[in-house]
C-alpha cells in the first residue's frame, strides 16, 4: 500500500462518516459557480477532512455539499484547489480520488475559461469534448495506486461519449445553444500571453484554463465516467480588449449562472 493511498483511505473514511448516504454523482464547481449547490443541506469543509487542502482563491468556497438534484443524490465540491496554489498534482486530485473510493462512479467537472475559438463566443456553457494536459505534471506520476487503476490508463475518450451524445438535448432543454470544444489546461496563476494563445489555437485548443484536465485524468484512471462543461468568461489574451482579471471571471460566472445551472442539472440527470 502506498503512502498516498493511505492518505486517500483515511480521507474517504472521514468524509463517509459525515455523509448521509453514498452519492450517485460527483460535481466539481469552478470559479463563481458554487451557487448550484448552495441549497444542499449538508456542507463539510475541506479543511475538516485530513489530507485535503483548502482553496485560497476567491470564488472557491472550499466545502463539499451533499444534496438531491434531479432525483440524484449528489456530492458537489464548491470550489477546488489548484496546482498554482502550491499543491502537488496528487494533492489537486485527492478529492476526486476520495469520491471514487466512496463509490461515486459519475463525475461532472466544471470551470470558467478563456475563449480561444471566437466561434464559441462568451457567456454560455460549452461541453468539453477533449482536453490537452501535457503542460501539466501528471497526477498519476510516481508509484501507481493499483487499487484505483492501471499503470498506463487509456485516455482515448476521457469525456463520456454517452453524455456527449445526449448533450444537444440537454442544452436545448436549458434554452442554450449547443457548443463543444477542446479545453487546454495551463499551470497558472498568470494569464497566458498572446503568443501562447496563438500557439494553443494552432494546436487545436478552443478554450483555456487552470484546472479540470488533471482531475479528469485521475477520474478516468479510477474508472469514473466523466463529463465536462465550461463557461467561457472572456476572450483569451490578444483576442479581446482590456486586461484579464479574476474579477471578470467571477462576474461572468454570476451573469451566466442561471443557464449554466440548467445545463448542469440536465447533465446530473443524464449521467
């Protein structure tokens, strides 16, 4: 048994003792998107679970919220920790792996991103159909945790083809235009330069952010079915006007929350 697996088991045991029942679906809520789970009755601070870090970033409340949505028992993370906060890749994905050890088999990842593909626009949800994570250290680096998954997991279809196939209906029901794209994760915390964005666009990235992809890798390694949805807050560096800021990201999340949450509820039901 690896030391990391011991940490995960202890965290899972402590979290399970605080939950009413085993959730069917896990949801990770990105910057400013925590309102989705605000009414969930049972909230548990990350800091109360040994081995888990607490986010230091505005718009990330740092609690698990347990409740019902669309008839599914759901465990939502109201905010996440990021690699740029000084965490290792393993620490970033610990909450995902803890959920997997609890028996959560379905996971929805959300974020607020910068738009690279101008056809996607801003202010509306976009399904993540694939990602690029090679700029980040792998969360699977080091001794493999055999109890979670294989040493060399396949990443051909990280984001559930089943959910993507039903996403057009989900978006239509939510009154949103269906859009999908490829997400690229960068380490941060600085925003990207225009030259980097130009390179990312040439690689085929449609949107960029500082989270999500490493979590998706860990989830697939653990055998979870994954869906991803992003809210594009603004045009990425060099593609818009004005300076980029975290305040702009949170403001965009607030403006697009109603439609985004409607899509998210549809995904919880479908997953």
